[in-house]
């Protein structure tokens, strides 16, 4: 099994959900509107920065791209959990995220782009026994020589700095990036909380990365030893795409 930060997170949220998704390989067509909006925003940023190598897209042009992707991908199985909210509310929210982001970072030439949606592999013990992979939204090189790992977040809650400083996903990407590019000595982790028009950053020391490496090896050992994959109820059940199959929920 090749792991990913999101697989590990799914297991920690609910082992039963992990079993449905990654052991039994069940697929559902249902998708939360928040995840749908997040995917459309990510596509839009990828388009903006990949075009930037050749030309600068206008705000209207990039918003039109977002609209086209929204309409093309919208489907019947999109779930809106928040009472009284419509798909159009979320569509317009996305337009606002793009406008704020565009105005803040225009003309998008502050750094050199090293990668967009870059696939990264993380070999935790150097033998291939504990492998993870993921995709980094954007990798930048600053004029000062710092490599930045950027991640776009469309969520409506803003984490505490303490959570950012202990976030696992981007720190794992740092491990993989430094395996791939050993010359990248100075690395900064950057999150764009676009609903708040905020950029938040953090760094990891070599000791913190080593502790993380061991912690994730232990977690993988725990997953592989699990025989039961018990369901774990939480407020996230409302967004669970396996709700109707769950032994705790099905009627
Ligand atoms: S509904 Fe809740 S408890 Fe059931 S599988 Fe989904 S997340 Fe787990």
C-alpha cells in the first residue's frame, strides 16, 4: 500500500471509513459542495500560474475559467449540508476567493515557480517499506533562496498557529522534497486561507522532521495491524460519503 497524508487522516478520523475507501475500494458519486469548490479553486490556481510563464491572465479571464470548470463538473450528487445554502452561494464564494487572491498577489512574479501540482514521494525509512505520495499545490523559490511549499485552503475555519506548526501534510511534503532535491536546505511551509485572504507560514527543524518520520511509521504499523477498523462517530459523519453503508448509521 502506498499511503498519503489524506489516507492517514481518514484512518485517524474513522477506521471504518478508511476500510470502505482504501481496503474495499468503494467509490461513491456523492461529493460535498465544500470539496467541489476546493477542487475548482485549485484548478483555477494551477491555470493562473501555468499560464503565467507565458502571459498574465486578467481577473475576468481567470474567473471565466473557474465558471466554465464549475459548470462542466457540477453533478447531481453534490451534497449541501448547511441549511438554507445553495450551490450558487458557494459558486459566488469561489469568485470572491479568486478576486481577493488575485488582487493580493498580482502580478504573480514575486517568486520563481519550481512546480505546480507536483507529485512527491516520501520514503520514510529509505527502504521503500513505508511509502507515501502526494501532490504539492505549488513550489516556489524565493529571491532569498528559500524553497516554499504552498497549499491552498478554502475552508471556512482558520486554524490556530499551534495547529499550523504541528500540521503533518506539508511537513511530510518537506521530507519528500528534501529527498528529491537535497540542495533545498531552507524550506518554508505556506498555507493560503483564501476565505480570510490570509497567508500563514511555518517551518520545521530537523529534529521535528525526524520525530514526524517516526510518528508516521508508527501510525502505518498501527493501521496494518488493525483487524477491526471500528467506526468512529464525529461531527464529520455528516459529510461522510459512506453514511448509508456505515454500520452505525444505516437503517
Ligand atoms: S458515517 Fe461516521 S462512523 Fe460511519 S463510516 Fe462515516 S465517518 Fe465513520
